[in-house]
C-alpha cells in the first residue's frame, strides 16, 4: 500500500533565523514506498547539509562529494530507526560497494558518512551525521580499527561512546564491522 506524502513549507525562525521546511509523511516509516521516501529526502536534504556544515566539521563539509552507496535512504532499524543515506570516500568506495562478506578489510583511510533523519508523529527531523574512519592497526584495535564520530544536526560534535558503536558494529564482524544499506537500495542492486 502506498502512503501519501504531504510536504508543506513553513518559515521557521530559530538560531540563525534560517528558513526550513516541514517535511511530513502519513504512515509508518518502515512502510513508506520508494517515492514517498525520495520526496521526504528531497524535502529535508538541504536542511541536513546546512545543519551538518554549520559547525565547521571537515568531514561534514566534504562527504557530499563522496560516492553515494544507495539509491535512496532506507530504514534498517539500527541508528534509532532512522532513514540512512551512506556516502563512502575515495579510499573506501570501491571496496565498500562490493557489499562483501568474508575475509577482507577496508583500506586504511576509508571513511563512511551516514546522513540520518527520523519520522516522529509523521514529521521528519534531521538526525546526526554518523562517521566511521578506518585507521591503521594499533590505533583502535579494540574497535576493529574503526573510529566512530558524529555531528549533531546543528553542526556541533556529538559525544558518542566508541564501545557503544563498536559493540553494535561488531555484529558485522564477517564484513569488517560494516552495516550495509538494505539490499533493495544498494547501488548496483537495481533498487
């Protein structure tokens, strides 16, 4: 069943007095069809970019030039049941896009940035920009040599626990701690 998407623009005055849009959808986030999700993303995309880059984070300023790894955002369940759109930098894109399992490791210097937004009572809200960086052996061995960071929707650094992120990502140990986009939206999967 397709769920209707309703998008309305409203001037929102807040910190910085920037214009924003109210992006809304009817129905459960897990049940929205591809067109409804794409419309939500189109509605909220500029607010995400503006927010993430407001604090001067170098990764937030660069990730939109990286390789997008899915045809649209999707709700996988982890990350607070948010819609995620993952980008991979040049060092990691080729390996990541294989969506491989088994004995492999991402190249040192690989970076992934996951935009996020969530529907609450039918209204989309920007979530954190989640970032994973592959580092050399000896730098973060206890976390499978991944460093986890995040940028809040206002551009400020988000305090996160390395062990909290790693504990979840270690469930993907057969794919170098990588949680991939849902199969139906992976680039190259016909999604």
